[in-house]
DNA sequence: TATTTATCCTTCCGGTTTAGTAGGAAAAAA
DNA sequence: TTTTTTCCTACTAAACCGGAAGGATAAATA
């Protein structure tokens, strides 16, 4: 039960943008790629859904780059993971009952719900700002 | 970040054995397969590591089957998942620092540790007995 | 205006993991 | 000796993961 590189790299990407928040110049992917040792090409892929979700704004051309669209304390790690990994619940049925035909009689459902809540809580209560200062 | 069928089916398997705990006859996989609608062949595969870990004992031949080797309140969901899924931490580096070359400078490590603890706690504090009665 | 620096857009691909299936051997009970 | 069951070793189709490739478009600068 692992996060993929999308979630992990994407979080690092977002923390770099959070650290740059408030500065005059946007942060280009080339710079993030250098700091985090991740290829620009892969970062380009990860940033698309983050931008589509309205968490990021971009400026094209020379001296361009990306900036957070919101304050770092208004974005949670949970949001970022949700966008990049999809639903982060440990089992599909918790968020989508139609997934399982045995939904009513399943002896493990409440168990997964307990687990799901623990995960959601840990990650939705933490903002980029808090993650940075930790 | 999903559990695979190994972890999910294996937990259902263990809960069936927990429900049978104390009864005179062991529970055969054919019966578990019928109740849970999982093929015997796949259950056979899942039960191997559980037995190897000492959570289960087997009896061969007619009227054979499996029984828990311990009381249901001495086995946690966390143990079961650990055996079937391997390490359930959301990122590899939390349990194995050598995995990551950026370990010292990583801005996300503490974040994953927080998440890891929340998951471990939720799942290691719940025993089969509790899961059954929930 | 030409060049450089960026984002933006579409496509492809090899490797690994997942979720099983297949076929039988060995043991124990009836 | 037949049936029921565990035990053991392979095999595989499909999905997913982790990127790389190649260029188009836009903005700043010289």
C-alpha cells in the first residue's frame, strides 16, 4: 500500500512552490527539477492536474514559471494527494459502495472505514505551510 | 494508495477463522471460499505466508482445514496486512532510510512519518476479535 | 526581429506488479 | 480405496508505473 511517485514527487513540487510563495518571481520547473533531482519532463506531467485543479498558476515564456494560486495554509497535503493519486482510501468500496456486491454483508467494511478515516485525518489536517515548518 | 486483494481477501479469510475459533472442527478453504466468494486456489496462495508466520495451523485430509494458532484478540489486522502486503508504510523510506539518497534533506519525510504513524496506529490497535464485533 | 527560456500538448514504451489459474502430489479420514 | 483436504510449483494475461520523446506556443530580452 504505497503512494506512487506521482504523489510523492508532486508533494515535493508543491512544497517548493510553497517555499517560494510571496516572492516576486515565479518558480520554473527547471529550478524545481534541479533542487529535487526529478526530470523536468516528469514534473511537467505532474503539474498539469495540479493546475487544472486551481492550486497553481503559470506564467509562460522567459522568467516564467509557477506560483501557488492560494496561500500555503489553505492547501492541504490531502488535496494534493487526492489530485495526483486519485482517491487515497485504502479500499475502493469505502468511497464507492457500488464497487462491491457484498457491501452489506462484508465483515471488513467497518474496519476499512476506520483505517480510511485515520489516513484522511492525518493528511487532510496538514497544510503545505505546516509541512514546511515541520 | 490501495491495499491489494491479498490484504483484503486475507483479512476476510482471517475473520472467518476468527469466527470459527474455539469450535471443534477446523475450517476448510472450500467453506471459506464459498462464504467469501473467492476461489480456493487463490485462498491457498494467501494462506501460505499466514501459516508460515505462525498465525494459523492446518490439519490435512478429510475433515481437515485451518484454525487460528492464537486467540483472536492476540492477532491484529496490522499483523495480517504486514504479512500479506509487506510493509504497509505509505512510502518506502520511512522504514528503510537507505532507500532514499536525499533522506537528510528531504522536505517531506516528517510528513510521511506522520501519515505512517496514523495508519499503523489505526490498524495495529485493532484485533481480529474487535474487528469481528464491530 | 531573432533568440532564449519557459510552459503546453500528445504520444509512446519497457518493466513490474497484480490477480489470479493450472495441474498435480501427499496426507488423513471414512 | 475413495474422498477430502492441504501442500507445492509453475504459468500468464492484463493493468499499472515511471518515465522519455518530440515538438508547438508564448513571452521576455537582446
